[in-house]
């Protein structure tokens, strides 16, 4: 696996029009994926939703706007968290 993006890199998802910070890079069924922390609100860096994104929809963040924010709720694709510092991926 040779990912295009690394941990702590800010990326933009062209499909969902969201940006976030890569927290983990992994491979699943031969596809490179990135666990990304997406801020719930642009002006708040304390609350994040975590989302797993395929690498093929990502590009380096270059001040794309507007960026939509996700609500602070969990569903089958994202897990809401209250603080970035308390979250870990295994």
C-alpha cells in the first residue's frame, strides 16, 4: 500500500464536498481508505465526526468552499465524537 495522503494531512472529498484531517490510513479489500476527522462546525475545532473515505475521491485541501458540515449525530457511516483527543482507532 502506498497512500497518496498521510496522517494529519488536510484533504477535500470531491464527492461529499467536505474537508477534514486524516487520522488513519488503512487498506480494505485492496482499496486504500482514510479515517478522516470532519469538524462539526467550521468555527469549532473541538467536535468531530469521523468518516471513512476512499482515496479515489480525495484531493489535497486548497481552500475549497463552501464546505457543508455534518450534524452531531451518529449513523452507520459516521460516528460522532465529543473530543478529538479522546478518540482512537484500532
